[in-house]
């Protein structure tokens, strides 16, 4: 993993920790939902257009 990605993940972990400490559940939920939506979009782009049975 590149140093840039590691730094990004560390900053992301710090931001999530801060939200937990501040009891900002709604903001954290919004972040998690956005991350899941992005992950599903990436999976859909990587999936073949047709399925094989």
C-alpha cells in the first residue's frame, strides 16, 4: 500500500474517532452510507454486464 493511501486511511480513522467522541452519530451514519454507496458503484462497474448460469 502506498504511503499516500496509508496517510488517507489514518486521517479517515482519526475523523471517525472524533465523531464517536463527539457523539455525532448522524454524521457518522451519513459518512458510512456514502462509503457503502461508493463501494457498490465500484462493484457494479467491475461486474460483468451479463451473468453466466
